[in-house]
C-alpha cells in the first residue's frame, strides 16, 4: 500500500500528526456544493469551498494527537498506539485506531503510557500486620490494589519499636549482644544483631528499658587459656580461639585419644558439624582437633540433594545462603529483567526468568526489548486498537476500531471500502437511500408495491402531485396527479382518479363521468336536469316529439305521431287519441 505524507494543503498545512485548513485565509477560494463545481482531478469540494486535492484513495497517513516531546515524533509506550488517517474524496479523514494515554489502573498494563506499569500515587496505608510491618504503601498485585509493607521484619533493636513484627516491643530475647572489645563472638554483618561465636562463647542479652539498651548480660565469655579436659569428657574450645586444649601440657599417655569439638555450643551433631578426636603427643600436648565445625553457607558448598550434611553452618537450615532468592534486576530486557539471586558457577548472581512467547498485554514477554511486537492492533479482532480489547460478535477491526462492516459508511463490506459520498452502507453494500425503494430513507426500509422512493420518502407517483409520474415531476398549483399525470381542473377525474373523464370526452358530475350532451340529469352542465318528457340533445333540453322521438335525431315520417318514444301512424288507438 502506498503511504503518502502531506506537506501542504491550499493555504493551510497538513503535517504528519495534524491538519490545518484555514479556508478563509485565501479569498481566491471558490464556493461549491459538490466536487463537480471544482477543477476535476485537481480540487475537491470541502466544507463549501474548492481546495486542492491532498491525497490519492490508497494513501494512508500515520497520526497521533497525544503529547509528543518538543513536537517531534511521539514516544509510544504501554497501550498507546499510533492511528491512521485514510484518504476519502481527496482529503485525509479523522485519525482512527490511535490509543491515547489514559488513567493508570491496576491491570498489569501501562495505561498512562509512561515508563512504569501500574504505578500508584504516593500514599500510606496499614497492612494489618504488627509493629513496623504495619506501615505500607498502595501497590498493584495482579488486578488488585494491595497495601504492601515498606519494612520487612528485622532483628529487634532497642528503639521502643517492634522491629521484628511479633507484637512485642524491645523484648529481651531478641536483643542479642556481646561485650565489645572481647574475643569469642562477632556481629555479622555489623548492626544485624546476629553473632557468630567460637567454642563455648555465646552471645548474651541486653535488657531494653524505654528504648535504652542496658549492659549486656548472660554472655558466655572466653576463658583464659584452654587447659586439659578431664578424662571421659569431650574437649571444648574454652578460650574461643578455634583450637581445643591447645594450652594442655600434660595430656597423659602418648598415643591416647579424646573426643573434641571446637565449634559453638549447640552446633555439634547438627547438619554437617560433628565431634572429632585428638591424639596425645609425646611432649604432653594434644594434636589439633579434627572436628567438623560450622562454615558459612555459600554457592561453593551448595547441596545437590536432600542431605542434612549440606547444612554447612549447622543452624538446622540447608543452603540458607545470605541473599539467595532475593529479587534483583539483571541485564535482560522486558519481563526477564526482574529476576532472583541464585547460585551459578559457585557464585551468587542475578538469574533471569526464561523468555516466553509474546502476549498482547503491554509487557515485553519475549524479552527482545519490544512490547507486544507481532500483534496487528489495527486489524486483530481480539486486540483491536489495544491489547485485550476484543470486538463484539459480528464486528470487524478496521484501523484499530471495532466497526460493523454491514452498516459503517467508511468500511462498507470490508475494511477501508467507503460507501461513497451521499451513500449509505446497507448490508455491506453501498446504497442511495434517497432513491432505493428497498432502502428508502434508511437501510431496510422498503417501499410497498407500486410505490417509488423519492428523496428518501416512499410515495405513489401515480397520485402524488409533488412527484407525479416520477420523483422529479411536480404538478403546478391547482393541479392534481391522476394516473401518473398532472390534470386540471381537479374535476376532470372521478372516483379517486380511477376514471379519466377527459379521455372519454366526459365530465365528472357527482362522482361519475357523464356525457353532458345527452344526459338529461346533467344536460349541458352538471346538475342541469331536463323536464319530464324532454330529451337532452347536443347539451340542450328538447321535447320528446316527432323531431326527436325517443332519441335525439329520430324524426318521424310526415303524418306520423310520436307516441311513448315511438313513431306511430296518425289515428292509432295506442297513442291515446
């Protein structure tokens, strides 16, 4: 299809996105009622003026009346779509099929065509959860607006708030501590309230009063030195330095062994952690303990099955790698950009979800950087003008709008097929409703038998004085229309125009055609009755005598009498003499 761009239209301009035709700007414009009044092929009649033809019937013009940056090419995002203007009678018609920005609603689509989908205005709400987790902001989830918390549960700190969202404020059990400047337990990460301890050392609890932390109490501190362990007991790391009984100088019999464990209290025999053994050397010292102690969970020691030994940090949870499963934004495009952190090649990376086949939903599903590519929004009846906008049954999608091609004048029968100027689209065909007897005045309004369609009205041209014999023939004032002809005077036809008295050389008298030359009831004129015994001859009343005996012109022979309308010899008894 040829696509033309309009650069100038008479005195006005027609740019790629809008038209302007100031018809009063040029006094040379000529008035018109139809295209025939203008220069054929060069001009068309537009709003009563001859203007230069701007386009050919096959031309299409892209259009968009929404906001454009600095008046330039529009940036089409989300549901917004460029429309098209078709060439009708030499001029581009209205912009059809365009989708302009609307109000953002919660539907998974970018309704206002900005850079965000389902964004909600900044506001606050309550989630119904406890503590700090009750503070939320409106957010879109699926097709519903929900209150999403702005703070997840975190370790309790002494601030007169419920940080871990359990309903209690500054509860002691959650205020872990360990005296600063001492060895044995380290807060990891700093400020998290979580302590990693060695040997027998254990974090304590700092009592919180009115949001103020008190001194750390209950912490198990490192002992000075790590001496010998009594026979029959498991040797522990008493000075919390990661070694067991390293300060013992009299272990006993050389070659003897003892059980040992240098990990934190409570982790032995949990997960991968297990007690080990150490051997007494000849110098009275123990060898290093070969116990398996906790190590940080990482992608390098990720489990490959349901194995309790895969709990490397011995906290009862397998593969609880810090940050694993958290949402992240990767380098992929579209829906693939939002992924989750997971292990790949022994490292924690942002893993994107796989691309899927593109759907018509305002989202880049196949992650190629283009939204809803491959969908014909100008002609797809399931997504007409915008994704998820189906046409009702019986309607077609023409240039992004759902239309009834059985009745739409711009798309009559098929998309883009105009019915033509002054014509209507009836059952998918162009019809002149001003003269079509099957569609008179409107589609489907048929005239009865013997009636014609004149100017959109069904009339009987055999009797209608305004349309006598044809739609264009009108009788003069005072005339009537009888049998498709204009007649004067009105009395020349009788019995509702059923009898043409003039054609029979008769006159219409009292609703009947009569011969006023011979009719004794209308002799010479309607209603002029002859006296009894008289005849009407040549429009005059005459005696019924020997000159006109019984009928006009019936003359009796000399010497005869006219008796009862019969010529009778004189002297006959039946003449009454």
